[in-house]
């Protein structure tokens, strides 16, 4: 069974967006991202994590069929085993994302390997065995 582990929110102003969730809702900053793909913050309430991301590459911003630079970008699920979970979502109609090739070396070095898929309505979901890198 998959477990929701994170939600990614795209924004043009990660500092202000993160500050809203920290000051307004009490989430804790648990990390930062600053690489060729995105800049931003990782926040958590202790159960569900939120990634606040400003995309630096158009390819990484694509979800729901076109680039989205603001709004909810994708849902992340932790799975017991990536291979069987990938087969299951593909049998259910998910289509692998070309984003799976973006940053894979960096992700593997951080032990944060995830596979992204487009589900119904082109909503992106990602699957990971390790959950979230900062847990």
C-alpha cells in the first residue's frame, strides 16, 4: 500500500511561500533545495511533507500537460518496493514521466530515488522506496 509522504507546491517566490506555511501554520523547515532543477524548501508537520519549489528548468515544471510554475505540482507516495509499485500504477494507466531522467544521479547520491508518472488528468505522482530524503 502506498502512503502519502509529500506534496510539491511550485512557486515563483519560495521564501515568501515557505514563510507562510512556517509562520501561518507552524510547519518546520527540515531542509533546502538548491540545484540545477529547482530552489526552495522542504517543510514538515511531522507526518506529511511539503516541498516548496521554484523550477529552474521548464522540463521539471511540466505537469498536467504543460509547465506549471505555481500551484500544487505533484503528490509523492512512499511504497514498499519500487518495481512492483511501478508495474501496478502502469497497469492502472499511469504513464512514466520524461522527468525521471532529470537529476537521477543527484537523487541516487542522496538516496532519494523516485519515479514520476502522469495519472488521470495528467496529474503527476511520484513513487519512492525511501520516502523523503530528510526523514
